[in-house]
């Protein structure tokens, strides 16, 4: 991974990382339920080939991917929008 710092209007220096396809492997969603009728905790494994933009939900197919604040994957279109 490469750490980049790019200037944005929102908060001065905004940290971004470039993630390769292998950096998206082994992801899990953890869901915690408040209802007593459901199990308290559930884990869903995200397939390694399912990578979507966290802003617009479009599939991401080009790599490396810009990741903002360590967890928000951005497609090229949304990355350029964030920089404005």
C-alpha cells in the first residue's frame, strides 16, 4: 500500500491509500442485532471479486483503487469529485 496526502477544500490534507486487488481479500461484514428474536451477531464474507465504490455503488474494475480514510473505496469518478 502507498499512503498519499492530497489537498482538498474540505479539511486541508486528506489521506488516501492506493489498494491493489489483493488488498480487498478476506473482507467480512459484522452485523449486530438489537432484537432478541434474532441471533446477536452475524458475519457475512464479502467475495474478493465484489469491489464497489462506497460513494456511488458502481463496480470497481480498475486497479489500484483509491481508498479514503482507510475504508472507503472510490471509483475514478468519485475520486475526482472528492478532490474538487
